C-alpha cells in the first residue's frame, strides 16, 4: 500500500459533502434515517473506507435534492465527478466510487 495522507473519515465525508453541495443544480443533501440519528455531521453522505492488498478503496453514498429546471441525470453525473475528485485529492492513489441517489426535485 502506498503512503497516503491520513485524513479522518469524517473529514473525507465533509469534503465530499462540500463538493456535492457546490455542484450546480444541487439544492441540498439529504441524510437518511441513520444520518438524522447521527446529527448534522452526516450531511447526506455516507463514506466507507476499506484497505486491501491493492490499496485503499473509498465508497461514497450520496443522497441529494435537485433544483427544478436542472436535469437530474446531468446533476448526478456532475456531483459524482466532483465528489470523486474531492476524495481522490485527499487520498491519492485510492480507488474511489460514488453512488448518487436523487431523493427530491425542489
């Protein structure tokens, strides 16, 4: 495994949330029930880190609402790309995957 900066999972989740929120067309992030129980820190993202023999893998589950007038498909693609970049910048060499679920149009 390569030597990578040791950001905490919470910091990675926060970076992922900020990247998603900055995406044009994203109205807000929506935490699931677990996020509500954990409080505001979850912000609609759930992040899972796994160390393997091939390196670190990070998976982000993202739930968001889309502004009306924006195509949900375009917004989800842009949010996925933004989150992948934000996490990859903090963990160079990690394999990053992102799942985006649109929960509302507002």
